[in-house]
């Protein structure tokens, strides 16, 4: 029975559990608030026994959080989004490691101008929940770990004013022509830097880096086929003070395909480019099958 139980979880390589919650209150056609979100738990387990092709036993657990709160009163609209993720993985004969860590808060205040256009002010914070490490093997073959990041180190804070266009809740974009970004880091990562080195763009002995520029943020969601929902999130930043043609990119593509009332398949692709962190394109892909309970 025990072997059958292990085999069952080996065949199901990725499974999950998701809770959705939504609350809407309409005061009038022009005044309302909408609160909605989803908490998803993904479990990935692989087991190999006498498997000639090879493989490493492993188990991973990932928690995902998406929460939106929107408030509208007359010509004033307030859009808020919280996006979080945290995951751990345990490979055979290795210690537990982090394989996912994301924290983002996005808030936009819009005052209607004409038609679908509004004046806007935004606030955005991006960071992580816990410490990050780089793992290496020493001369004795023992795995060492070196601290590379911490909570709010780095932390990207952005504010800006500009214009906001909204067709509906599924398509909008904002252009903050006048904006500022501050990259905050812990001093333990910069105090021992060599001359000419930097940590996420922050120079030796400093705890932050200020940038002034423009921000473009956009959101698009569409049901492209029955029970198949596509979602796109884009954030671009142009630094007016240094290398204005070098644009930082943060793009997330997600696809949710509902199998039935309880099961769905999810695909997420994230592309990052920030030469302060790494002068190369960063790519992340997550694919999973989740079990859903709505309430």
C-alpha cells in the first residue's frame, strides 16, 4: 500500500489547491468597491525507485497570493493590487532551498479628465519575503551558502504622476511621465564592495540609489476561448538621468485553462531585464495543475 501511495504521487507531478474570494458593494453606478483575490497552494512531488534513466527525489511547495481592491466614487478611482509568492524545494540529500519569492504592491489613484482618460498618481513597491542565498561546494565537497539578498534588500519603490487610460477592468494602461524610483539595500551588501563594484546599482558604502524617469504600466485580460483566460502585466521604467535608452522591463504572462469546476491548468511566464541587477534577460516559467474551491 505504501508503494502504491508513493507511485500515485509520482504520477501526479504537480497538483494544487486554490481558494478564491470576492466581495462587491455597489452604492450607485458611479460609486462602488470591489475586493477579490485568490490563494493557491501548489505541491510538486517526484519519486524514483530503480529508475535506470536517473532522477532525483524531490518535493516542493509554493504559495501564491493575488489580491485586488478597487474603490470608485464619482470621478475618483483607486486601484490596488497585491501580488505575492513563496516556494520551497527539498531535493534528495540536500537542505531545503527557496525556489520562489515575490512581493509586489501596486496602487494607482485616478481622477477623471475626459472620456476614458484620467490624471493619475501611482505607488509601486517590489521586493521579497526572506533571505536569498548562493550555493557553492567547498573543497571538502560540502555545500556552503552565501547571503545575497534579504527582506526589502533590494526593494524597488516607485512613485509618479501622469495620465491613465481605462477601457474597462480588463484593459488599462498608465504613463507616469514624471516619476522617481529608489532602490534600497542593506548596508551589509555594500560596505565591503571593491571600488567600481555595485549591488543592484547601489555603490560602495551606500544604502540606496535614486533614479528619475518615466513609468509605463499596463494590464490586459481576456477570455480568448471558452474557459481559457489570458492575462498580461507590463511595467517599463526609463531612467532619464543615466542611459535613457536602456529600459528596465518586467513582463508577466499567465494563462489559465479551466478543465472543470474543480481543476484548472496554469501557465506563468515572467521576463525581467534590469541591468543594475543583471545585464541579461531573466526568464521564469511555472506550469501547474490546481484543484480549486471557490467561496
